[in-house]
């Protein structure tokens, strides 16, 4: 077969082996999209896409999402290529400080009415230690809640903000930094996202800071409990990168985070994205 697939774990992750030519043809785009929704994370080991090929492959899967830096400007690293450099090296990207929040469980785009559908990361340089990426399946995590828990959680609303993630990596920020993060805005989102498909997933992560109708203590206890539930071993997968790997994840039904690594190590991944196709309401 031109497209060979292998499940990584029962509840998350599929490895796909295919040539560049097959992937870039778009012939299997529908199958890849279906697998992405079903499995949450797709791994293409050492496929070795160039930047141009990664952009081309992304476009076979849906509407290409131009990279916008967190400040609202086109990515200053490669504005014409649609590639965003994921690194903590400030000489490589203007978003290095903002990306510190990526070390904690999150969903991309919780400040957006329509979050991106998926992200694609390709490994350019990896440090000798650390820098893996964790993923968890928030569809599966919801499915395995008890009926009583589902009834309790289905109608809850949660407040999210970029500034909430700031305190994970900088618990005593200077006021201008806090104000800049707060200016990004806040969003009220459902704790349980019912998708067009009828499936439901949990909406959690380090941007979540309060539950509507609950005290600070009650809300924090619930969000922490559900994060621990959703990120347990059976719902999770850790990708140990090799240069040339490409990984796609369903941003609407997974959370992710980077494992700690030395910011000076040179770790570098290139990202492209697919535009979102349904609002989170």
C-alpha cells in the first residue's frame, strides 16, 4: 500500500509511512483527515519535508492558515513562506518569550472564536536532552467520564486568557508584561465542546482560570482534577523527535505541551496550520 498506518497507542496516535510524492499528491488527504479526527495525533517519521513541501502538504488537508504572531503581526521569521519557527531562541523568532507557555498543557487559539483545526510540526534541530512533545486525547478523556460527571460538566462555562498561562512560567511578572498579556483578551468557553460530528471533547489547559458559577477554590479544584484525568497515561502520547519527523495534531480534540529543554540548545521546529472549521460555542 502507498499509505501504511500503525496505531501507536489504543486511545491516541497513528504512525503513517508514505513517500513524499504520495503525501504531496493529495490522493490520501481524506483518509489522513479522518485518521486525524479519530486518532488525535499523526506521526510521519523522518519524512524530511522542506519548508515549501510542508506548506504544500498542509494545503492538501484543508485551508492553509497564515501564521500570525501573538501580537497580531505576520510572522517576522518567514512572512512569505507561511512557516513559523518554534524555538525559545530569541534570535530566531520574536515570539520566544510568549512560547514559554507552550511548556504547559494547552489548546492553541482559546482566544479565538474559531480555533485552528490542526498544527503541523517538523523537526529541524533537536537537543541531545529534552524537548519532546506530549499530547493527550480530550475526546477520549470525555468519553470515559461517568454519566454523572458528564451531566455535571456538560453545561459549565470556563474563563480562558493568555495572561493566566503567564503565571505558570513567571509567577511574579513585571506589570508591563502582565498588562501586555492581559491586552490579548479573555474568552468564555464551554468546558465540554460538542462538535459538528456530535462527538464531545474537554476544553482545558493553562489558559483556563475560572469556572462560571463556582468559587475560585471550587473552580480551581475542578480544572486541576480534569487536567489530571485528561493527561493520564492511557489518553496520552509523548513524541521523541528525530530530525525530519512531521507530526500533525487535531487542535480541537487534543492538548499538547513541550517537555523542558535548555533554551540555548537550539531546538527548532517549523510549524504550519490549518484554519479552523467550526466555532467553539
